[in-house]
C-alpha cells in the first residue's frame, strides 16, 4: 500500500482530471463530503465542485497552491473500492482534512486499484491546513492505519543486507540506502531512518564482521563480465542524468544517472547501478548491487566505467510526451495540467522476485515493497523503474 501527494496547483483542475476518468468509465466517484452550501443540489457538475473549492481558496489569498490532490494505491486488486474509501477517510482525518470538503474517486483502469483524493488546503475559517512534513506524515499515517511496523521491517532489512557479500562498510550502507533508508554515523553506530524517523541502529563492528574475504564471488564476476560484454554493443550506453522535479515542471539537482544499458541489465539480471558523482560533474565511478546473487561489486571489477558508459549530451532522462488535451496515452488519460507525482526522495526496494533465488530470470520483475505505481500518473511522470539515490552514495 502506498500514498502519493500529487503536485500542488493554483486551481482545482484535479477535479476535471478525475471527472474525465468517470466520464470515460475509467473511474467512479464514490464519495463527496463537506460541500455544505451545495450539498442539497441535484446533478452537480464538475464546475460546481471547482467553484466551491475556489470560494474556500478565496478566503486566504496567501495560499498560492490551494489544491490538495493525493492518491492511495494498493498492489493489484488486494483492496476493493469500499475498503479504499474507508482507508482514505481515516487517512484524511489523520492528515487534518477530516472536516474539509473532499472528493474520493476510484480509478479502475490500471492493474492496481487506487483512489484519488481532491480537497482544499484552505478550510471554512480561511485557515490553511498544515503541510509541515507532509510527505513524511502521509506515510506515517498510512502505515499506522494498515498496521505496518517500520522498525520491524527495518530490522529485517538490516539482517538481509548482512547476507550480501560486500567488501567495505560503504557498500553495506549502499544496500540500505537502495532500500530507501537514510544512514548517519553517530559514534560507533549508524542510525538508520525512514520517513524522517529513526527506525534502527547497526553497530560498525557488526558491519565489519560481515565483510567478505578478498576475491569473493569470482565465478559471478566472470559471469557478469560475459553478460556486460554481450549486452554492451547491443544496447544504448549513453549516460543521462535524472533530475529532481519541482512544482510547475522546473528541474532541480541531479538525483542519479541512468542509461538504457543499465536499465536493461537491471530488468533482466537483477542488477542495480549506483553511479558516483558530484553535482555539476560527470560520474567518476559506479557500484553494482547484485540483488540476484546478493553481491556488491565495484563497477570497475566488471567493466571499466569508460567502456560501460558513453558520456553524451547529459540531457535529462525524463519522459517527454507532448501535452495534448483529451488524448489517450496507452491505457491512461493524459490530463491538461502538469499534475505530476512528486518524486519521493526515498527509494523503496525489497528483495527481488523469487525467480532469481532459483537461478532463473524474469524480464519484467520490479523492485519494491508493496508498491503499485499508477499507470496514468506514470504516463505523465515517466516510468519509475529507475531508482533514486541519497546524496551520500554519490560521494563514495
């Protein structure tokens, strides 16, 4: 189960986005609440809801982006629309929107059942609903509602990471950071945090005790060298930066680097690539997280960086789909405004598809905890198959 806060907006076009889904029989308006002045009207139109939200926004001119738009998604069909409505109601209450007017729209045109939430950041008294630590609170509230124990999960992640073959403490930390955790050294321990909360600690001596002997996994190294040698001439190796996205479509700092080659090897062989770089400069090295066989390699041990990548124009590696109104993009509807999903600073990954444990490959596995990305939102934001990196891993 995941929750995503969608981009803020000066208007309430999220209403149109979701009602268009309903009109195309790809969504269902399940509940509206808190629309006091128009609650008795029959046959309300989308513009009626927009006008109501706009009237609230007018009570506080200091709020530049009054629209609140979020999504809660289950994996596959594990949650039906009724249970998603109940969950959304409780989540809104925990986020401070329980007394706000809101719309709950169930989307049924993807492989994952999910519900969109549209509300106003300005309440009936003209006060702004607090957005302090909003992203962090969004997950904390959701995890509490679904009974997800982050500390227990973190403890399991630490234990699983120790089962990898790694030769330095920094490599061990990269495994944790690839799973979405931030790590900070404090004395003889590393504090492990997620969603801004301390969830675990690991002693440096414990990491040192897990260091693999020099020369481990030589057979796997040889296998990967052959794989890299085979795929390198067949796949585009141009390295491109993935940039942080801000409200309004502005681009920020570089989050990570990727290429068609690294993505192909990731999807086919259970490898994850961490390219090390400093802002404003091209990568100077890379690390391979071999999730399939639980190893961590310095990239140069398999193939030198200069041979593995091509340094092209370094243009942003983002999906560039032209904006057109009322256009169908694959199975998803492309909205008329930039309602992109905010890019989470955390990478959420888990052990790979069990097929890898059996020595087989699967060309369409996905990394992740219980993650289910919106297909329609992916059409806007691009496929989120790549992984984001913490700043610290880029300096190793």
